[in-house]
């Protein structure tokens, strides 16, 4: 370094150091600066929302600094990278999470307090980023938090939807969907990168020509849009690393189709181009069926094409060529949604980088791995060949080629077995030929994993049986996890403080197995009473939320019983509501003396129904109708209250989870791949009533069978029970509660007929079968709740046994067993705050 260079570098360092300082005055200066210069309000007058915005920008400055230095460090170290490709990220709010992860929460709280603002109040002004449907999207966000915390050289890639998950309102008991235009008031957490833009093509035709004795295919697309990058910094917990979530937004192409502007109809051409933006404008609100929607396929291609171009561009910029690309890059497919990326990578390598088929295929199969999140056959994505052919003609050609080679391999292994070929082919024959995206993902990925042990076993026996026989070594399990930062330490400060004090450390927040240390306190009476106090505090917060959102006053002496998740037949909210009706019917027929023995309950249900899922919407109406009836029946009083919380989302979950005492995870065994809220509830000392399904099985194993209420048919019994359902001798109590609904006890008898028919007819989800066992389990809940010491012990043991369910553990397993990537931790900078 020359003298001049050294001088310049010292100056730059000093400038940075004076700007981002960790004292109250510097933080205030930064916030007020943003009030005045970023959001252009007067520093003498700004309201809570503006205070939130300025605080967010001030926090963002720090994130950007850390992001820049982390990316530079990754660049210099040049480790193998992993990219997590997901159509959904259910982020929620970012302010508190960032401040906590950077260990700046106390400093910012104090700085704001002196300025006359309360951090707890202004943080509520942030809108949730709801770029996902439910479990799958939230898992992706938990994974980003863990990848950052574990110092992995990782990035997430996704779409920047302008309309996130719809906002649910309840009118007269019916669900109404409202658009979630979450960007209206700006989004301080993103950094637009107008210079990071890629063209993405659609439609047109493919021509072929000879070049140097090789056939070259040229795709002449008929439509092109630009993908613009928006970066969202993801800070790790108490590490100097900040990773990136890069989201793409569609913009009219800058260059394409200039011709049409000269053709006369200037205005029409502009309007047509404007359509480009619709590609990334809306999240599909159905988590299991996309039924051949062209726009959805366009979104998928738009997403993976921009992502792969970006990854290849950065790789070649750093390495001069694509040499060793497949040794230095891992690409994770979050479900089949990004699977068209397999064909796109092949296309880019062959048509743009001029690689041959063999080299391209070798690289492609070395970088991709695939996670399956559901066994429900209706959720397996298939695209009509005709649609794919029209929208992406070159990709269709490549898929045919992949399939042709795959079928050769199949014949080589199993001989001529037509039935097997028919079942396994990537192309499904029939009236309408379809491309089976899961088969494409299975053929091209080096690994496929399920998301809980039982689920990973089931996919080998059911939907992917043939593929398991062909590629047994590809199959793995990676049991889901959740970030213990957002889902315990940050959303439940009183519990965090009690645990810190008891364990004498907060190290458990990034090493969750340390919670085991709580076991030795489980029977300590004094500790138990503090545990109960903590739960009561959280219940009071939840009760206030219920009052605010539902207008219902609930007693915090009652047992808080919760089921919050997407509304779906397989999740069996119907079993829950039938159980509630039974409880109601019993209570209203009791003598005063008998009533004195009842454990009072507040039953809390929440969740969205896909807008086109009629039956699920009727279930919401049924819950509302029952709650109307129960809550206004003087014979019941505080013994039973039923509330439907509208617009269940990440921020609400952060209040609901800590405040719950019992939570229901009662899917028909073999249908819920994992579930992740079960982990969040258990981590917050909430007991679980559940079936032997998904991660419940492993939760029971970890916390002990005695500390969970398990009931119901087992997964291996389900197929036979279904065939015998017609002969089932239905429990009288079941018949009675169903009759109450159909006889109009809750009104709307006709409207509820499809629900009644479903459980009385084929009853695919075996509600009638499991009903008696469910009631028995609920009786056990009541009995146990009466003994506070036993209940509290179970609650402590739940938390103590939750170590396995940290997404840090899950991510470490992905890193070592699938991706082959290693931590790359940036050294702590001298200006870092204490403990970070
Ligand atoms: C969901 N799948 C599963 O239904 C949950 O059991 C699981 O916990 C999460 O994935 C995360 O793995 C889906 O949302 C989808 F889209 F695959 F149906």
C-alpha cells in the first residue's frame, strides 16, 4: 500500500467509526438524522410511525455495514457457497429481531426513551412481510436466521411479491380476503439494486443449427422482462456475519421489443410492457394446489432464471470461468416450486456457456438437492406439457431429453417394465400430458429429504417408492427446526430471563440443547411458582390481544387451549370444534355442583383458508357460529369461551405462542409432514395434545411420553381404517354433536352440510375414528391441569427437552450431510458492540 492509499484507508475507517458508534447519543443522532433526511420529517415533530421508520433506517445502516464486510470476507475466503431457493419467505417483522441479534436492543430502547418514544410501542408499527403461506415459508425464514448464526456462506433467493399473503377479516363469521399491499408505506429493510438486473425470457420458438459439428439450439423468445434485485440483510445472532436474502421484482424490459414502439401504437405498447410487473406482484395463497396457473409457472421461471444468472455471473466474475462451479456451489430446492431451475441451469450451461450435455448434466446433478414438504398427492406439482411447451419451449425440449436418458437408465436397471416406466416417467401420459416436477427434481438432485423422521420414511413407502428403489442412497431425513431467537428468546422475555437466571448463562440461545439443564429444577416448588408467574404474564398479554381483536373478555384463570395453523381438512380443525361442541353440551346440562368441578377453558382457533377452498371456509364459519352460541350462553359463563382470532400471522404468533398452555396438533397420522409450530409451543412451555404425526413423534421422544398428550390412530393403521370406515360403529357422542350441527343448533344448518357429510361419509381424515380417543386425551388434560405442580413439571420438561428442535441443528445437518459447506466467520470488528 502506498502512503496515499494508507492515508485514504485510515480516513475511511475513521469516518465509519465516528458514524456507527455504540453510545446513546450516536444512536439518537442517527435516528434523528433519518427523520430529517431520509423520511424528510421535522426532527421536532415525528409520530410513532415515523419514529419506527427512522429507527429501522438507523438499524439498517448497521446491517449494511455488516453485510458489506461479510460479503467481502466471503469473497476473499472463497468457500463453497449454498443458495436456498424458495418461492416463499414468511419473514414477519424485522426491527426487534435485528436489534436483538446485533445486541443493540438496550441501547436503542434507551436512546428512544430519552427522545420520548417507547420501542415496545413503535415496533408495533412495522407491517409483517408475509411473503409466504405458512409452514414452508416460515421454515425458510428460520433457516436464514440459522444460516447467518452458524456463519454459513449462504444466501437466500426468492420473489419480492407486492401483495403478500392476504389479510383475513371475519365478517358475520365468514372469511373475507383483503389485499396485503405491504409496501405502501415503504420498506426500510430492503436495498434496491437497480444495477443488478437480468433479462428473463418467455414464449417464442427454438431453432437449431450446426456449429463446429455440433447442434446448437437457439431460443428466440417472444417476451422478455427484467428482474431487479432487492437485498434484505439477515443478521446472525451475536456474530459479525450478516447474510443476504435477495428477492426479485419484475420490471418492463429495458431493451426488448423496441421495435414495437415504432409500429405506431406507442401508448398500447407501453401499457403492454407494464404487464411485466404482474409477474412478481402476488403470492399465490393456496399452499397445496396451483392447478396449472400460467402466471405461477411464469413466476417460477422468472425466479430461478434471475437467480441462476446471478449466481453464474458472480461466480465467473470472481473465478474468470465456470471451472469448479459444481464443487463450489450448492443449490437447495425448497419443495418443487423452483424445479424448473434444473432445466434452466442446463439451458444456461449448454446454450449460453456452450458446455456439452454430459458436462452440464454432471454439474447440474452435483449442485441440486431437493426437500419434499408434503405427502398429500394433490400438492405434487404438475404442469401441462402444452403450457410448458408454449411458455418455455427450450426447457420443454431439455426436459424431454432428460427424461429420455432417465428412461434408458431405468431400462438398464429394471429391464423392460412398462408399468414402472409409466409410473416413473417425468412425463405423465394421458389425455392431457403433464410434466411431473417432483420426478424431475428426484432425477436431477443428488439428495432428497423429508422434514421429520416419520415423513422421510413415508415418502419412501408411498409417493416416491419407485424412486427409492432406484436411488436408495439419495434419500435422507432432516427434521425441521425453528429459530430459538424469534420463537423463544425474543418473543418471551420473562421466560428467557428466568431460564438465564436458572442456567446462569444465555448461551442456550445459540446452543439449545443446554436447556436440558432445566430438568433438575422441574420438581423445585419455588422454581415452579416462578414458572407459573411467567406463564401468567404471557397469558395476560394474549388475553389483551383477544379483547382487542375479538372483543371477548377471557379469564386468565382458564386453561388457554390453542389451535392456530392453516385451515385444512387434514389438520382436523373439525375434530377440535366437535370436541368443543361436546364440552359445551356437557356443561350446559350440568348441575351447579357438577360445574364446580369443570376446568374453565378458553379455546382459541386461528388460521386462513385458501380463498378457493370452500370447505375450509365453511369450517371457519362453523367455528364462529359455535363461538357466538357458547360465548353468549349464560349457562356456561367463564367455563368455556371460544374465539376465532382473525388474520393469524407471524406477529400474532409471537403473542399467541408464549401465552398458550395447551396446543393442538391433531392431523390424521401420516398427513402432516412435520409441523413447526408444535416445536414453538413446546419451547414456550405449552403442552401438546397431538397425534403420532410429523414432528410430534420426535417431540414425544425428546421430552418424554409422560409430558405430552398423544392419542389416535397410527400412520400404518390409517390405510386399513379408511377401507373399513363404512363399517365403523360410530361413538354416540360423535353422532350427537354432528346431529347438533345438522339440526341447526348453531344456525346455518344447510351451509354446514358439506362438513357434516365429509365426516359422516367417507371421512377420509378419520375424524369419527379418532373422536373417542381425542375426548379421552382431553379428559386427561383437564385432570392434569387441576394439579398445578404436575402440569408445571410437564411444562418445564417440555422446554428442557426441546434442544433438538432448534433450526441451528437442522442447518448444521444440511450443511454437513447435504451441502458440504463449512462455516466462514468474519472476525469481530473493533467497533462491534459488547457480546456480538
Ligand atoms: C409444510 N408443507 C408441511 O405441511 C408442514 O408439515 C411442514 O412443517 C412445513 O411444510 C415445513 O416443512 C407445505 O406447506 C407444502 F407446501 F409443501 F404443502
